[in-house]
C-alpha cells in the first residue's frame, strides 16, 4: 500500500477528535441530538481549519446506521457502517462533493438541482457539499436560490468558502453559518505531539513550536510541514533541521543583537548582520522574530510571571528585561516593525536590516546625549531631563531633550543674518552729517549703534539700507572721489527715507561695480546677465528731483526769461546731483532734460506731466501712452512727448490722448510723439511711490514694540516679502 500523508491519515473521523473548533462542534452536536436539523449549512474560514472535515463528519452523522444497522441520526457516528466507511473513503453515492471553482456555471448548477429531486440511493439523506462556493457565478446563485430555500426533505446542502464577502446576501440568509477559527499554536503543538507519538517519530518540542508558527493557524499546513520535516531530517524532527528547512532565524542571533545594543557596540551589530547574510537568512523574518522577542521582554518587565519556563529563551528574556528599560524596549519594538515595512523600499534587505539596527543604536528615549556634538553655531550641549535613566551617550529622542536643540537653531540663523550687514550698517556716516561731508570712512564707527536694539532689528535695518544704497549706486565712496556739489533742490542719497514719496520715482536696478576695499566681504555682485547698460538705465531719484526742480523754476519764470532759465539748467553738469562716486572710473550721469515751456500756449499747465497723465481719464493703450511717455516741450497748443515704444504712437491712440487733453484744458490740443529713451514718466513716479510705501511699512513693523519683543525674547525673524502696505 502506498504511503498516505499525515494530513489525510490523521483527518478527524468524528467530532471528538476535531481540534480547535469547539464552538462549531457544540452547536452541531446539540442540533443532531435534538433532531433540529437545518437544510443548508455554510462553513467559512481560512485554509486548513477543517471545513471539509466537518462536512464529512456531519454527512456521516446524518447517514450513520450504527454497527447493527438499526441506528439513526447521531452526533457520534460509528465509523464502521457502510455509510461511514464509504464517506471516509470518498465513494459514498449520496455524498456529493463539488468544487465550485471548476463547476461554477449555471449549467452545472442546473444539473445538480435536477438530480437533487430524486431520493437517495444508499443513505438517509443526499448531502451536497459545494466547496469554494463564492466562485459560483451570479446566474448559478440565482438558479439555486429556490431550491436552497425550500429543498426536498431528503436533501442537505453544505457550503464551504474562504471568502464569505463574495456570497450574495440572499444565499447567506438561507444558510446556517458557522465561522471556523484559526488553530492556536498551542493546539497545533499538542496535536502534532500526539500524532508523532503515534507514528513513533522522535521530535523536539522547539521544533514543533517552529512548525506551529510557520503553519499560521492551519492544521493541514502544519501536518504538511511535519511531513516535510520528517523527510528533511531522515525520520527525526529536530529544531536545527526545522530551522534549516524553514529558513528560520536562530534565536541566538537575536539575543546577541540585543546584547550588542545594550553594550552600544556597533561593530558587533554589523558583524552579526554579516554572519546572518553569509547564511542567507531572511532579514524580514529576523525583524519579525526580533519584534516577537522584544514583545516577550516587555511582557517580562511588566508581568514577570508570564514568562514560561519551557520557553527555550526564557533565561535570556529575563536577563535582557533587566538590561533594558521599558521605554527602550518599546522603541526597539517600533523600529523593528517599521524596519520590516521599509525593507521593500531599501536598496536591498541587508541595507534595510543594518539601517534598522543602527537606528536602534542611535536613538534611545530619555537619554541626554551629553557626548554628542553640539549643534553648529550653538556652542551649548543639550540639558538632560529629569527622567534620565542611565549614563549612555546616545542622541536624545525625548521631547524634553529636543527643546534646547530646537531653540538653538533660530540663534544660528540670527547670527548669519547679522554678521554680514552689521559692518555695512556701522560703516554708514551718522544721520546728522552734512550732505557735502567727506566720503564715509572705511572703518566701522565704534559704539554708535542705537541703544537696546536687538540683533534681528539691526540686521533688518542694515539689510534694507544696504539694499537701498546698492540700488542707488553704492554708499561707500573711495577717498580719491571728489565731494559732490549739492544742488538747491537735491538731497543726498544716503540721508534716509524721502519725505516726499509722491515725487520719487522707482529706483530700478543699476549696474554694480566691484566693491571698494572697505566693503564687507559678504557683499556680492549680481550676475552679469542681470546688468543693464548705462544708456538704458533709469534715472536715480535725485536726478528726477533735480529735473522736477528745474521744471518748477521754469514754470514760475517770466515768459521772456524762461529760455534763459532753461539753458543753464540744461548745461549744468550732472555732478550737481549728489551721486556717490564709484571705485572705478566714474561715468557722468545725464539728468533728465526739463521740458521746454518757453512757447507754451497752455497757460494753465505747469509742466508736471506725470501728475497730469495720472489724472487723465484714459484706458488701454491711451493710458499706457500717457503713463509711459516723457514731456519734451509744449509749443503753443502742441504737446511733444517722447515714448519708448513705436506701438504707442498709433493714430487712434494719439487721437484718444488728444481728446482727453482737449477736454482737460478746454482748448484744442495736438500731440506729437518722438521715439527714444524716457526717464521722468508717470509710471516711474508711481513705482517709486509704491516702493516708498513698502519701505515705510517695513520700518513701521521693525519699530513696533510687540515685534521687537518677539525678536528679542524668541529670536523671531520677519519673513521677507510678507509685509504689504495698506492700499491708499
């Protein structure tokens, strides 16, 4: 006779030998004893938990006739009658097992239902067992609904499935459902011990525990693995043979890993990992077993009596429970589970496993990290919390120890902000200096900073002044540069914010020259692609002020003297404006030419074209023409403008501008446009006004007492670009 595998040889023959499903056995036993039989049963559960076995035992109980042939329905089948023996052998004619995975169509179901109407041939009942019933099609389910609800008296349906969620509710409602549980490891170990004892095969208890763990609740899988272990070990089930067969991790590796963690020995950790890699052990399984071992250690710390003496690693568990504190065990357990999940993301399993071990070595809760290097720029070590345990020198994970590190970061940022601009700020001449004073000295002024100003406010003010000076041509002039000659209406560029924001156009970026020797080392020049040639550069605010002053003087002069007043203004050298000299060869700055109003016929016009352009009710291109143009001259009723783009000189656009000027002055006005570079435009004035409002808003925030308190007490910083002035 051929060899019969253990799973078939030791299949339970009755309810008393069924293992692990006491709740189902109890319900079926009572139903059989009281003759309260349902016409349809549904057994659900994972693989190998006894669904088919229960179906056969139930079929034998329904058809058993006893040893004398006179028995009836019983909860304890005899096992010797024709029905019992043939059902065990799988050849009883009235017990039909159908696999729904291969007979899932409506035609197969129709044939089954056609045969069900006939009376049983050899037994008391016809029992139809449909395995994996969830694989049936919807049409097949619909075909069996009527028969399943009201079957013939001699028909019993037993349905088995591993996925009851896929079964229609109309079928579930017609069945008596039993959910079979997974086998506990203890039940599997005891059952395997009894079977191997009956077979006369030597075995070790730890080997059976490994087999029960690998079976994952399936008794059939446990018996199949036992067959494999018997063949692998040549008739003796040993722990070493089972570990080699399953590829399980020897617990000694895990104990050595935990000892190395307790000793903070990284070299030993990596050495053990290399040894495991040399034996081709599964690192995923190693992390799983490590988490299980850590769970037992935590259990030993909380409930020491829960550690069973028959555990092979019981002594190591008790010893490690004393070496680690409870927080470390919990943290290591979490790292082991997270590391197992991250193995798929790691370059390889070895890298993921070693990184998990190094993470355990690097972090422990409640440690001060006194030997760890301090944060860059802080110069201070973290202060240990009151709950520190042990004197280990690991970095800190607790929130209390992370506080000083987090507070040190803003200080480092503040120092980086202050260091570079502070030299530039101190190198500025005092605000009370005369406009015609000598150039600013290269050495910083000692002890001249305002009293009680925090470093953050000094950095903010210094950075703003440095940027404004850089945009106006630079503030540090070399000693060889000549002192500027002040003009009557001009103001120094370094004298601070302007008092008349409406008359100050925007200061566009100007090409920067190499910094002087006294400039700080942190200053940097813009990239060459951002430089603008001087011939296309916009005028500085002082140049526009000088031009406006010339226009005002020209508008208040007698008509006969206007030409004479305009000519000196045009021939006056540009050095009259206090523009700081550059370190290299200075280039003359050409101021905007005032408009010629000598032959003006518009007596109500004062020459302030930017203000007039802003007032005109224009839209579209006509508005752009007015805002982007510069007044050249007024000749009678003709206004001559200079525009930068030829597209603005279309006839329709000029007609709209002429109509607006005619309505404004009450007399016909003609507009003539020239193409060229423009300086004093309404758009430039508006941009400078917006920039001045932005500077005023930033100054107001910097001077606010509440903001100063935040900067001083909490090392706060104002987010660049987050301040916006109120719209006027």
